[in-house]
C-alpha cells in the first residue's frame, strides 16, 4: 500500500507522497517518483529542459477500471540524479482540490470511489484566503511539538546567556576598569662595543643559549696595530744605537790604550837598560835623562789614554742608560697596548639567549654602538601606556591580570611604578608633565615567569 513520504509536512509548501502517478510530456509517459499538490518529481526524463522552463503536460491519476487526467503546466526547478523536479505553474484551485482529494482517498483506502472525484471536479471554484494544506498526522503533530520545545529551550538559553553577559559586563566595568595592551620588557641586556675598531669575529649566533662569561665578539683597532708597529720600530732603533755606542766606545778607547800600553812597555824596557848602562858608567847622564824622560812621557800618555777611555765609557754608559730608560718606557706602552688589544674580546656578563646581533664582521664600530642584545634568564616586567586620566585610577601595589596570547597563559602581577622615569632615568619632569599619557610598570608575582622579550600581552588592572 502506498503511503506518504517520510518527511515533515511543515518543511515544504505541500506534503509529498509516492502514490502512483503518470506524467505525460509530449506524448511520452513518465513515472512520478513523488508528488504533491505543489509539484512532481519525474523519473527518467530524457528531454533537454533548461532551468525554470515551463512545459505542458498531463498528470494521470490511476483508479480501478478508470483514470483521471489533468492538463497542467510544469516549471523545472531542480535535477538530482535521475529525478527532475517540476513545480505546477498557474495550477487552478479545482485541480488542487482534485489532487488533495485523491491523496486523502488513497491514504484512507477509498481510491475506488470515482464519484467523489467527479463531484470535486464539477464543484465550482471559490476564492479563499486559506492556503491549501493537508491535515497533520499524529506523528507530525508530535514532531512539531518537539521542534517547538527545542526552539523554546534555545530561546531560554539565549536569555540566560544574555543575563550572564550583562553580569560579566557589569563585573568588568566595576572591577577591571582599565584594560590595555602591554609589552614584555626588562629582560634585555645591551652589550656595547666598548672601543673603536673593526668587528673581527662574531663568536655567537642568534637564538643560541650562553652562560655568563661567554665571549661574544672581538674588535680590532687599526690604530692600535699601527702604534704597536711604531713602538717596535723604535725599540729596534734603540737596540741598534746601544749596540753601536758599545762597539764604538770599545774600539776607540781600548785600541788607543793598547797601543800606548805597548809603547809604554817598550819605553820601560829602554829605561831599564839605560839605567843599567848608566850605573855601569857606559852612557852619560844626558842620555840617561833623555831615555827616562821618554819613559815618563809614555807613562803619562798611557794614563791619560786610560782616563779618556774611562770618561768615554762613562759617557757611553750614560747614553746607553738613557736609551735603556727610553726602551723601558716604550716596552710599558707596548704592554699597555697589547693588554688593551687583548681586552677587545668582549664577553657576556649575564646568562641568557642571544636575541639579536646588530653588526657583522668587517663593520666599523664606536664604543657606544650596541653589538648584541641578550635575553636574560630573569623575570621580566610589563610596560603599558595609559592616558593620564586613566592613570589617576591607579595606585602602587594594585593587582593585575596579564594574559599572554603567544603562550595562551595568564599570570598575576602588581603595579610597581608609574611614569617615564620608572623606565628611563633621563626622563625629565617637563616630559612627565607635558605629555597626556604615561607609562605604568608591572611586576609578575611569580618570579619564575620567563617570557620572550617584546611580547605583546593583554593587561587588566583591578581598580575596585
């Protein structure tokens, strides 16, 4: 026995049924997959029809030993797989009554009562504002009631949600009257070059973890190298002068003294011979005196040469001593420059992670140029900028809630300072008073909190 299609009646214009129905289009009969008083679905349609195209057809309602044919116009609305959906176009009220009465009769098992259908066909049509619809079954009525209850629950839920939202808004406006976007700060260590020169080496990489005392970079000062080269040349020159003075003094004084010493020894032997001859009365006093006089003259010349040699040595020693003092001064300068050059390898004073390397190898830097930023392994602060009017609501020690979107975590914090001078010691009173906004500094209650530098966070300050 045919029955209504299992579908809620109130979801469509009219309830669909799968009662037997034949649709005749251009002399060819097609089986209806399902139909209602509003339209029909045709199976196996082999015609090329465009969307919303209107065609003429006949709907044949089969009955025992007879049938009823209705001339209708069909307008194509959709096509799904092998079924083409049509909507009745400009269908009359009489035709609707026939279709509705046929469906009711079929459902009630009275399809063989053709007289009723004929009376429906012959009944004059009356205009009525009431929409034609089938009566709801008990199953559909129950389904409609369930849908009503579901909508009621949704409405009640929305009402409760609205009340909760209102309460949350009231709570927020009374407790968290200040809401702003903050910045993680206070955990960056800035390492400067500390000297003029060219970056010789970069010993760490970005995002690398380092311990305190780890070498970061090396700076080479070209002027230091030039000064060291000049000092070395001066030291070599002093060594050459000392060597030259020593050799010259020894050659000049020692050679003369040796020559005079040899001459003195010769005159001394002549003097000894002359004295023996004079004692034997072989030579005269005149000859003896002449030899004696030459001996004394050679002795004086030798002693004078020895004295001059001593003076020459003293002068050379004084000059050498002066050169030695100059050499010591240059050596001290050289040692200082070497020490300063050795100190140009800069190490980190803190433990942490390399956040940024500003300069590359080969660049020239000055002492105040920042070379490396290090993210310290310490609890950071939170900075936020507020209008002066909002800053009036803040007191030192107020509680705050900090939410970090990057890690989806929330932390407790406290207000510890207000004003630009809490961050920058060079901020002036004029700067504090002239601006219409100020900085607020917060500190995390949990000192073990570690967050990336410059992370943006959301801050709510409890002002109740």
